[in-house]
C-alpha cells in the first residue's frame, strides 16, 4: 500500500488535542488549523510465524523470510503460506520507489511547502529484510532518501519538508486498543523508526501522529502525550462535516463537490 492525499489538516480534532495536553481552554488554539499534503506507506507482517531463515530465529518472519520459507509452510492445508505473492507485492516499481528514494526525489521538485508521511514499522522491517538480502530491487541505502529529506526545511525554515510522523507499528487502530497495547505499538514503532530514519532521541522525532484510518478517540491522548506527540492528523472532510450547514453545501444537496457521506441528522 502506498497512497497520497493532497490535503489534511494539522493538528488534530480541531485543536482539542493541543489544548488538552497543554491544559488550556479549547478555544485557545481555535484558529490553528494547518494544512499539509500527506503520503501513507504500509505493508503488514504477512505471516507472523517464528522465523527459520538465517540467524535471526527469535522474531517473526519479514518479507524475504516468508518468500524463502513459503514452500515449507503447508501445514497440511493444501496451500503454501503466506498465500499472498510477496514478490509481486513488493516488486512493483512504484512501491520500490515509494518505499525507498521516491519521496525525496519528488520533494526535490517541490518549490514551497512539504509533505507529511507515515511509514509503518512493519513496512520498515519488511523493506530492511529485503534490502539486507539484496532482493526485489531494494538496496542497503533504502532509508537514505527519507533520512536526507527529513533534514530539509520549509516554511522559512520553521518546518520539516518531510515530516515522518508517528504511527502504530502494525497499522493497528489505536482508538480500540487497550492503553498498554497502544503504548507498546508506539514504542516498537519508535524502535523501528529510530533504526530506519536515524531519529535518535525523542526530541528529534516528529511531534505529529497519524491515526490509522482516521480513527481517533480522546482515550488515546494521554498515551500520545506520554510518547512525545503534540498533534495529530485529521482528514479535511471530517472538518467539513462539523459545519452546521454541511447538508446545505455538500452534494447532492449543494454544489461544493463534497462527496463523503453526510452526518446522520439524528445525531
């Protein structure tokens, strides 16, 4: 999976996230809704069986491991696992670019502003596994483009041109996880990101967070704050839907070309 959305609003669910962390009234940041372009990159751990490929035998299988081990993973089922064709999934040209130096190369042609990007921890480990074995077009410097671009600045030097925002390691929905599971998801994501992007200490990480599938709950705020986050991403159409006259402006009742489902009037 590699997708791009042109406009998302930063920070969060209005400014409630910033205000709640700072202990300030909700209207204190009411005008601070910022806009960004956003890329999202993810691939899961396709077969979380104990790894038997190579010397790293105390972890789950990553992409190349599963490709190598697939023929021996039948489990009397008549199928080889994972059933997904990982060579075809990771070998697509646009994914090889998006997962390596494509973002840096695209941003080099952007004259103003920048992008935020989420890149799941499971994808980092899959790509690292392929790169370490020189497979499917992934090389040892797969991380170098993002490492470089995250040092570029935009907004007169006040913002990173590539903001590698926080995410859950497995693309899991933080809003429905028990708090300690959510915390662990963030922590193992940080470990993967530290190795991939050379982020170092918490002060050198992004302060932004991308909630999976835009699913957010106020119950996530204390964990996010503990882990160093200050804002989160919200899709712009969610902001549109909070307008009292949304149903008068959105299609099919209006002409603003807003095609997302209208809110339930009963709510």
